[in-house]
C-alpha cells in the first residue's frame, strides 16, 4: 500500500452507450466500476467520484472500504469529477493518482508500477502509464505541487493542460500492451473487446 491515494473518476454520463451505463457492464462476473475499484484498492486508498446519489453506481460499491464522493456538477465533464475528488485528498499527501474507471485491462500490478515510479524518479512532477509502444495514457500521478492547478480546471478535457505545461517533468512508465489506453465507450467497442476475449461478460 502507499500514501498516494487513487482518485477513481466515475461520474461521467456514458453518453455514447445508447442508454446503457458502461460502468455497470459486467466484466469477469461483476460491474466494471466495482471491478475497477477492487483493482485500485489493492494498490492504494481510493476516493471515487460518482454522480449524485441515489444512483446505481453507488450501489455496486457497497461493502468496499473507499470514499464515495457525489459530484453535483458532474454534467460539466471530467474536471468536475477531478476537482471534487481532489478536494478530499489529505493536505499532506505527496501526490495523487488519477484513474479512469473505464479501462478494462488495467491491473493492480500496473497501478503499483506507476506508483513505484514516483519514488524511482523523484525529480519529476507527473508520472503516467504508457503503452508498450510508448504512447502516453493512464493512470496519471500528479505531485502535490500541482494540486492547485488541477483544482481550477473546468470542462471535459481532463488534466491535459497541466500535463502539457509540465511536459519536461513527465515520466512515462511502460505498461503491457494497450493497458494504459484501452477504454470502451460504445456498444461496438464492448462487442469487439468481448469477442477478442472470447467471453460474453
């Protein structure tokens, strides 16, 4: 375990899923959101940004030892979730990891490896996962010195502007395959991924 918390962003609208909630899709016998939370909990303390309760996403996290944060302005986009979760990070935290909830191939080992790079590359301010081919992806860890910048972001572009502004201080940690980038936003994405896996769920 680490003193760097994981901010699991799960307040988005699944707007491309044709009325279905992608975070409630069943993967390995459980909703994707619960599976993502369990993967994260094995690596670090977890703060989850969620739509305001009542909402089924809250229900699938029942029984897990994590902090659930309802985001009243979730429709604004990703940065509302980021701001809301970040507000609950301890003031003495060295850093915080941002993790999207819809990355079905991310593993606890991936998260642990990126967290470990914070200590192995202490001269950097941002540490993030990358594909086997070197393309930057997720998760992304931000040093505490960047928390103020992150807390003032708006819209749905995530923290890319902060990453660009600190491009000389980014360490990329290679993860297996496409683990750092593969997300599933549409029913077609889900069908193709399940077909590749050879499973129905």
